[in-house]
């Protein structure tokens, strides 16, 4: 019998301990300059280390954006690996925001790179794109199940350009996003807490009609600078216990002091947890 604890269970338990917020780590040129750091791999590593330290014990999970490290080449990849290691040492789960997605054979290689325990960039979960068809994600699912890792599949994202594609319909009248959500229901099966969730923007107004009945974690980007508030979360997401709001720019804006960043993390985490508590209570009362 496997002793691997699935990602869904680990995330649920971490949320119970620390509250409900995913902190993004995005070492942009703008934020590095604002922090007085060089726009290079060393600067990215320093900004990331500060956010990790500020997040430890205050949130369950952090989300490095891979592209902001990759832009610095091999040094950036080293900085990303360092960030992942620091986060794990601090007791944080790590969700790599890489949005990988290709044909099955390529996805198999991506899965080995990011989800296989012992790989240099191994993380607890990764964001993936279903653009090549949800069936192309099977290699991610296979490795994730073996290693107790998680996936967050793009369904409806917070950028306005996404609506045209994600709301387009197939011959049966189902939208791309609906097909993704149905696929997640199948993959999670009878699991009490599934390890395969979706990315659904916190700025999407009609999220309730899409997500009602979905028993999977929902990564909800867009809280803070993109316009969504903690109160919007309770109004837009019907299953509050599985919503994982995420914010990055609002947290980085508090830097570079680790104490100031920690205060921003704690404040946003408390606001999101309190707001979603109402959604959880509503769900239980049904």
C-alpha cells in the first residue's frame, strides 16, 4: 500500500494550519528596481528569499513564476531551484507557475522535470495548459499520482484576452472551460480531497455558475492589484473551503523589508480566510 500523501490532502492540512492564501513570487524588473536589487539572477534570488521568509508559517503555499527566473538563463534556473529548496526548508508547499502544455510525449518530460521526486526542480504542484487537449495531460496525471503531486489546469484565467478561447464551444455546446472542469471531476474520482484543481480567475464575475458542484481546489489569481478583493471571493466562489486565492504584486509592493512583507502577507491571508469563511458556512448550511 502506498505511503505517499496526496497533494490535495497535504494542501488541505496546510490550509487548516495557516489559512487560505497562495503567495506569488514574481521577480519582475519593476519589483527588483523598487527593492534596490539588480535585475539579474542574484536579485531574483534575494527577492524570492525575502518573500519565502515572510511567508513561512503564515500561508500554506508559495507560487514562483518560472518565466521571471528563466529570463536570466542558467543562473535564473539556479535561483529558481534555490527558491524551491528554501521554501521546502521553511515548511511551505511549492506550486510552480509554469503553465506547461504540449503533446503527450513532451508533457511526459515536463512531468519528470517538475513532479518527479528528486528532480532538480521538483515541486509539489505545477500549473498546466490544456490547449493541446485534456488527454495530452495524462503524463502529468500519471507522475503526479505516483509522487503525490498536484496539478492546476487553466480553465478561466484572470486576463481579459482569455475569454474568447476559454468560452468557445465544441460541437456539443460545451465550452473549453467546461470540458476542463469535467475532466477534473473524472480525474479526482471519489477522492475526498482531489489533487487536481483548476485555475479560475478571481476577477471572473460569473464563476458561481461554472464552479457549482466542482469538488476540486480552485487557484484564484487576481486578488489585489488585478482588482479582485477578498470580499469578491466569497461572492464569486461557491465552494469556499477549496478556494486558494493568490496574490503576488500586492505582496512585493510592501518590500524590501522582510517585516513589511510579512505584515502584508499576514494581512492579506487573514482577509481572504475571513472572507471565505462565510462561503464555507453557506456551503455547509445548504
